[in-house]
C-alpha cells in the first residue's frame, strides 16, 4: 500500500503552478460526448479521477490520446454502448456526469450509483428532476436507467444549486430542441469553464457566471480546442501550506479573479497575499493572528454556494487555523461527515472542539507533532499533508490514493519547494 513519509517543520519556498481545475476537467471530458468531432483539451490534470473517467469514456467508444502530460484529445465519433462498468463508476463521483451528454447524444444511459468521497449524503435527485423537465424518463431500480425519445428545452428551477446537477442539465440542454432557462444554477468557476467549452464548440449559453443560465439548444456541436483554467482549490491549498510552514511561495497563474472569498477567509486568519498580475505571492512574514469580529466576538469561516467560500477548502482552513493565534469557528454546511477528520489533527496536538458534524471551534496556535494517519478523502488528505509538513517529526500517511485523486504529482511538486516527502509503494514498517 503506497504511503507518504513526511518530515515536517521545514519552511517551503519557491514557485508553484496549480494544475488544471479538477472539477472543470471532469465535466468537460464528459461534454466531449456531445460532439462527433475530435476535441483537444489542454491543462488537464493527470490525476486518478481523470484517468478513471477516461477509461469510462473509452468503454463508451471514444478514442483517447494523450499528448504530453496535460493535453488529451477525445474523439466520440461513434458511441458503442450506453452502459459503463460498475466497478469503475464506483471509484469516482464524476461518473454521474456521463448521464447528461449521453441522453443528449444517444437518448439513453444505464448508470450505476456513483462513487467518490465518503463525506456525507450526496443526493442525486436534482439531476433527475432536471432530466425529467427536459423530457427524459428515469428508473432507479438496480442503478439509474435514463431514456428520452427527444429532449426539449424547458424552464427549470433546481431545488438546490448543485454543481454536478447544473453541469448535467447544461450538457443535456445543449443539444435539446428549443431554449432552456436554468434557475438557481451553480456558478462556480468550473461550471463557467464547462459553459465556455461548450460555446467554443458551437453551443449557445448565456448568463455564464450567474445563477440563471439560458441554453439555446443546437443541432450539433463541432470539434475544437479548449484550455482548462487553474484550480482555485489548489491555490487555496498552497496559500495555507505557505502560511503554516512559514515559507515564501509564489503561486503562478493563480486564477486571481476567482479568489475573493478565499482571500477574505485567509485574511481572517491573519494571512495576507500579494497579487502580482495573475500570480499570487504568500510572503513568509505572516502574523497568523485571527482577526476578531467587531466587539471582540469569535469570527467564523463558513462555506456556501459560489461566490462564497468553497466547501472544498474548509478542511484546509481548519488545519491552518490550528497554527493561528486566537479562536475561530469553522462551519462546513454541505456535508455531514467532512469534519470528522478533525480527530486526526487533535491526535497531532491541535486544540479543536468538534461541536457537531458541521462545526468545529479551533483554538490556536498549537504545536503539532508527527503521527501515523489514514487519508479519508481528497480534501482532508491534503489538509493532513499540510499538517504533517508543519508538524515536528516524521509522519506516515496511508491511503494516499485519495490525495492523488485530486492533486497531480503532489509529492514531486512539493519537493520542488523544499518539502521533505517520500512516496513509498509498500508499508515497510
């Protein structure tokens, strides 16, 4: 079983470039099913989730060709089947994103329940409500069986601003007859990237970046090229990493336009960043003093639908807060199991009170000590890696496949900043 061996307490310094946005790459890969022509995607993160999804695409009849480490061309000229391997689909949450484009392209899809991180209930009702509004029939016995003789544009109000449901609705509506008006839509950067990619192939989507999208269905999409934007979650992770290791890091091509809520949250923790064009510098001389609310009240960092603070960064914020002076509440509203990794940080010496499945009070700073830990999910895994890099001693991290599902070659990239991290393929303890 692979693991990381991490020696902490070393300031990290240098320049690092975030990979392409994982949460944009996955729906964009699925969206290539909408075209019969080749689509070339650049800045694709070479991570486990992407590799698994590309395997699923090949099962459906797509040709997949990598060019170098971050460019892939997908040609969905002929779709052979409308069913995917159950074991592969169970590895990733993104397998559900095949449903929308397959409905639009061939009118059917048999999909096993999706996998992914175990961070709480992740309902799929919103996806199917949108499909039904477009004219699809949905059966849920033994998986999800979707069929549609044709799809017709409709007025759709999503019962929650789900990112993946928004993406599925967009892809299904892209080839539907007529216009779809999608209200209460998610507006995250990855949703925006998907819309721009479809438009680059000849789609007609307006309202990009807002919570109301209009999708004018077209008869067909063509081929073309599209570059996926930088991953703002990786940027947030690197900000936290720089701060807790007391390093000086420049994050290149940092998608600064998507960082408003992230920078506000880190500023609340006493971390300042300097924008340098499209780069972002995190200086070494950070105060790490938690800024109290007016009247001396305990502040909080909480997540919400875009453009609020991203839920995927709450795990990072919790670990960073352990190294800051003061008290703060971390409130993760979306998933009722995501905060449960806090016990691993408490075991390293952090002072954290887990109030309930969604809220934790952190009192800092705490001296962290190395330990042996198991990675529960992608974001908690990165948070644990940050904790290990700031801790005293040598930590051993297992189940690192979870981290590598979302962060490409993270051990090698952090080594370039001076991190003392080794990847071993067996326990060897």
